[in-house]
C-alpha cells in the first residue's frame, strides 16, 4: 500500500492514481500525543531567543569565578582615563559571587571632567536589543557604592548617540552603601532593533553593579517568553514539548550538564552555566520552572529529559549513581509534589502552588551504547516507578527493529538524513512489533546538502516521513522535529524550524509542513487503498478530525508528491451516506515552490508557505492535482449527519 520514495529529479510520466478512503469503517484512533515540539538550548534558541531577557551575561558570571574576568559582551563607555571596569567577588549572592566594580575617574567639574552624557558601561544584548517605540521594559539591577550615586540607565542606539528611553538612580551614600535592588519601567520613545543598555555617570566614585536585567513587559502570557516566537509554537498546537535537550542535557563534560536545581528560584540567585557542547554561556533564566510553565502556557505535556550521570566524555558508574537518582527524584517532586513538600514548596514560592502536569521523563539522551547507561537506567527506572508509578519513562535505546532488553514505556528514535532517504523511511515502523514500548521519534530532520538553511526539498521528504509515522501510530506515540530554533547570529546547526534575530522571525518550509499535522493528534486514521502500480513518488493518508474552532468534522487527505511530474489523485470516499460531504466549507492547501532548494528568508518570509483555496461542489468523488515536489492537503467538511453515519 505504501511505496518507497523516488530519487529527486527522476523523470516520470504524468499519472492518475486511484485513492480510496474507506470512511465507513471506524478507523483507528491516533494517539493524542503524536506530534509535538523538541526544544534544545542550541543556536541561542533560549538565551537570546525564546527567553526574552535582553541583557547578555547579566550577572557577570560568564567569565568564570576567578577575578579579574572577561565581562564580554559588556564594554566601557569612555576611555581608560575616565572609567575603569573590573570584576571582583563582592556579590550579595552566594552562588554567583562575581560583580562589576565600575570606577568613575572623571567628574562633573574640574580638570578631569567627564564627557557629555557621562561614562560607564553598556551591554549590546544578543547581537543587539530590540527596543520598540511605545513598548515598556522592566529594568532590575543591584547596586552599591561608597558614596552618593547619580546613575543614568538608558536604552540607546548601537552607537550610543540616540536615547530611546532613560531613567536615573539618585541615592545618597547611606541609602546605597549595601547592595540595593533597584527596579523601574522604561518606555521607549523610538524604535531600534540593534539597541544597547547603557549605565553611565558623571560623578567621580566607585559603583558596584550586579544582576542587571532588562525584560519586555509584554511577553507570552506574561511569563517571560518572547511573544512572536512562542506564538509560532502555539500555532502548531503541539501535543507535548520535550526539553531542555539534546546534547545540552549531557554536556561534553558532566560539570557542564544542565543543572536543573540551580536553574530554579529567584533569577538573581541562579549561577548560570557554560553549555560546552554548543559553546556558549546561559544565565539559566529559562530554567526548569520556566520550561514547565511554558508547557502549561502552550496547553501541552512537558517531557523532561534529564542527565543520567553520563556526558559525552565522562560517566558516573552505576555503583555511585544514587546521588544523581535522588537529584532527579527531587526534580520530579519540584514539578509535581504538593506545595508543602520540600521541593514542591520551592515551586509554590515561585508562584505555582499547584503541581505541573509532568507525566513523561527521558533517562538521558543518545546514551544507549555507553558503558554505564543500562546499569544507570535500570536504577533510575525502578526508583522513579516506585515513587511515581504513573510516570512514563523513555529509554535511549531503539526498539524499532528488536525488543529492548530492559523495561520502558517508550524508546527514543532519532533520524537525520537526506530527503530521499527520509521519504523512504515512511516505512521504518511497518514491521515493528505491535506490542511492547512505543516509539518516540523525538528528533527527525533532513540535513546535509538537501537541507540548506531550510529547503522545500527537505520539507517534502519530511512530510512523507510524517505520513508514515501517522500511519504507524499504533506503535509510534510521539514525534518532533529538531532543532526548533536558530538565531541567525549563531548557527551551530542547519537547518532549523524557526529562524530569528533580535526582532523578526520566520518559519522554514519544515515548520510549515508541521502545520499539516497539527490536527492529527487524537484524530481518527481512516483506512485507504492506493492502486498497486502507483508511482513510488507518492504517499498519502486520510484522517477524520474535529475542528475546535468551529466544531465541524472534516475528512483530511494528505498527499506528498516527491517526484518531478504532475500527478492526479482520483479520490473516492466510500462508506458514507449520500450527501455526507458538504458542498461548501471545504478547501485545498498546497506547499510548493518553483525550485527544490528554495528557502524562506527575512526578505521573503512567506516564499514557501501553505496556500489555501476554498473549493465548491466537493463530494465523495473528486480529482485533485498534485504539483511536482509538493505537499497537498484536502479538507472536506462533513454534514452533521456524518456524526451518526460513522
């Protein structure tokens, strides 16, 4: 029934393919969890991306604990004769002791007079801060001084010449001799997508600064995520979100693995850490709590991937793994324990007394072949199941072709390959045993020459693969694309679903393909028959789904033409009473372009997006054209009589 993929560019004659949808049969329920998201802190996806914090290295910790240290990207305003910047270990916060000592050498009068506007320090954020006219920004910083202070805090243009918003901290020495928290709102009077935050003074003296933060007031549901990026996630209607990695969870070395317990609590107290796999510092403002909150805001299930004592280069032996297990049990208690429990009370103090809906955890990432994985896994598995028997546990070992040798509820399956290969891999789970743990295809994508920075070719191949997963959803329970985000200033991986810079974003064709599957989770997979001699460049499926927007039921036919010639799909829908398909309210949507390697861009963000057309006179027998190298979706609206017919 399902055929292998045809090589890209191969010629074929135009063909009409018979496609029957057996809508009178009950079909099979697709798991409600089938299609979701995978977030990894890679490509500055979170720091400088989804997490809306504008200040990079806000606590001056990125240079390490020893002082003096590198304060990059902070830079001086003024020359060496007017301002001296140096880090010391005088911070108020025990877990991040580094602070910035700013000595103003010039003065408001006298022989060494400060230049107009004063001297000090600025932060350019992550390749420029997006400051927009009329928008408000929440500024927080900690400050102390041995004398009085008159400190200007402002958003300016990248050259410092235009002031976009400004305020002043004026305090006597008695008011500010100890570390003091200052916070206020700056409202921008102009727009600059490459702005910076400046802290300046014209008063001679020494000022210490620490934990300087600037956040837009207007974030996704008020919880700190960049609104435009988070909205693109919400538009996919994800059934789950897997976080925070990926290799980010492991670290090249265990000392740099994601430390969940140090990423919670007041943000000023979080030490941050260096992600040594993708080679950049994160302040961990987007921490364990924020991931759980994001899942809740997206109305989706969180899937926590945690470190099991294994990194890329070192491992904890099974005989000494117990402290790591306790750490993860603490993390689960933080997520879902009662508000009066040890770790649940920490969550409650952060503003979420009710437990989060954590039902899935993954023990490690891509660790199956490592010496201590199975031993560590077993200990984690039984410890978690004893304390939380309802939690579904995901193994790193692939169970698609042979049975696992250890207990699991699901197993991870990752695939990065060429477009033609992933298209043919629609068959990957055809022969998988129908009993036992289910597959979680938690990372899939076309990579290499076929992919570019996100090509049409990659998206078409992936669409065929996803139809195969949908068809095999009796053994595949979840699937997610990877990676999700890329900041164009830090491409560590190509391609990615969503591309952004400081102020704008667009979806690659691979992102838009996922829109075609957002109604599949929880829908009904209908039996289909494709004529036996059909071209191998075609794969198609059919589902019945209900729209939450209008309450209507639809039959959706998805078809991928991976070949270079036009196809005609001769659709017949059997098993329905006459008139079951409404003559109005149906549409056909196509994703294609003139060139296989076409991509979207900031200049043309919608060059390749789904194009929908309303169709009239729809019925149980229809012909639709499938353009070369395309994904086509036909949505047929059912009359209410359909409810009692099937």
